[in-house]
């Protein structure tokens, strides 16, 4: 059972839970929407707690919000319990783990990698694409070659013991059907704001378990899994990438905020739009959005119950249950 599912189970019992590695004890809170605290880091799911902690620590050390959102999700990329992020993630149908990641700054700079193999920190590779190439996105073998050229270590292509067991089990039926709230929806999307109001975001995933070889989700697609604009705010997404790409989810939320919606209203409208465009399969589709605006207000909304997110400030680092449409 994933940490997140364990948490959901335990939170139903109404207990406050301490997660190792998170310095502040936290209490379960109802979704708090108006905040205005800066700096502020939001990230998807319960692995967002240690990720936020890493991000806030980095922000304190370097003062850079893009350093912070990179460092935060690197923590998750190394989390052996997470089967949806990093090289320990569940493989595709061929038994190969391929990774997607993106990073964006509020000034419009962005970089991403898709369908990349053997790189432990795709988020750092995405950042290298942003900072060292004239491009936004590199995919597949080209991304891996760029990693080699940039001196990234290339890892052996072996599945983790957990992923091996899960893959062997899956091969017995070889069926893929996206189901809500199962372990293959644990991507980390992180959006953050520094004390001066500057924004950045990051998103990293191994994508859907047992996807077709070559499948790319929303996470590395700027505007789908992540979008950041210092003039307005930032948004990120988790869940079934195909449903999020269909509505350019993160870009949609930022544009709705630009037109005056609050982050919460914008996330809710994006979920409504997603449902409208994915009607046929909606009972099996989970997707969740997170947003902040430049005033530091936050929003979160999902298709189905079960989505949660971590909110970190210098005062607290807490897990919050998102509201949902159904
Ligand atoms: C994808 N959006 O590749 C990712 C999966 C995900 O939580 O978010 N899982 O479709």
C-alpha cells in the first residue's frame, strides 16, 4: 500500500500523523483557501510534505525559487516508496521505466524532458534544457544523449524490487485501465512563491503504469501539467494525463485567474471542463489541480475524492484534503 493510501486510511480515523523527515508535526485541516503567506510552496499528494520541506530549506539557502522547486521534487525522485516518480516508478508495458518532467519560471522560461530513460533526476535535466539549450523540450534518446553530454550519471536499467513484483503481477492479465486513487497516480507537481512574489513550478513523473512504450503524459507539457506566470499565478496537475492535456489544464487555470477568478474558482472550472471533455470514462478518471495566484491565495480541486496536497510555509507544513466534483 502506498504511503498516500496509508495516510488516507489513517486520516479517516481522525488521527494526526507524523511523517518522518518532516520537522513540524502537522494536523489535518479542512481546505484553507485564503492565505497570502509568502514564501509558499504547494505540492501534490502526501510526498509533498518532505518535498516542501526540501524546497523551503533550499529557498532559505539559495534564495532562488527555481532552485527550491527543483530541490523539492528531487526528493520525491529518490523516494523508493513512490512508484509513480523517478526510476523506481512502475514501468511501461515493455517493462521499461520512462520519465517525464518539466520546470517553469514566472518570466516564461521553461524546460522539459519526455520519455527519457536512465536519468535519476529528470527535473534537473529539464532545468538544463531550460538553461542550456535554445529549446523547451527534449524527448527520448535525444534527451538521454543531452544528459550524457551534460555529465548526468546514466543509471543501469533495472526495475526496483517493488516495481518488478508489481510488473510480474500485471503481466498475468496485461490489462490497463486507469482507475482512480491507485498507486499509478502519485506524480509530484510543485508550485512555489518566494517572499518577493516570484513564482516557479516543477512536475516529475514516471507516468501511468503499464502505458504504451512511447506514451507521454501531461507532466512534461508546458500548459498541461504545469504553467507559471509571474503576472498572474501558477498551476500544476496530477492524474490521468490524457484528460489534462485535452483541456490544457494548467494554462487554462492561469488564464482563468488572469481574468479575475480566484485560484479555487479556476481549479473548479478546469475540473468542470475536464469532465465535459472526458464524459465517457469519467468514473474511472482521477485528476487534480493546484493553483496559487500572485496574492498568495491557493486553490485545489479534483474530479473524485482522494486527492490531497501539501502546503508549506515558514510556519507550517501541512497536508490538506482537496474538495472534489463528485
Ligand atoms: C501522467 N499525470 O503521466 C501523470 C500521472 C500522474 O499522479 O499524475 N500521476 O499522466
